[in-house]
C-alpha cells in the first residue's frame, strides 16, 4: 500500500510562512498565493492544498515586507 501525499492547508501554509491565517486568507482572496497543487472537493466547497516545495519557492521569490509592487514597470522622472 502506498503512502499518502501530504499537502499544506491554509493554516499550515500560514504557519510555514510565519503569517496569520487571516493574512493567508487575504493573500488568497487577492491572488497573492501560488496556485494550489491540489483541490479537494468537500460538498460544494473546494479545499486548497500546497506542497511544501511550492510554498518554499513562493517564499523565496515573493517581495519582501513593505515592497512597493505597484511600481513595477514604472520609471522615475
């Protein structure tokens, strides 16, 4: 029998990233989280799951705290 594959839910993602679950929820709502690696259907609700590797890559490449992401592509006069 094969071993199950484990994914991080939103709470575990938040803990790994050092943010609150509310912040992680806000990031998801605003499109700042990576695409989930898996979606599990539970009734009419989908539960998102991310691999540790996906979250580690996201953490390594996301802008730092206070980064002005709205300025990308703009040049100062």
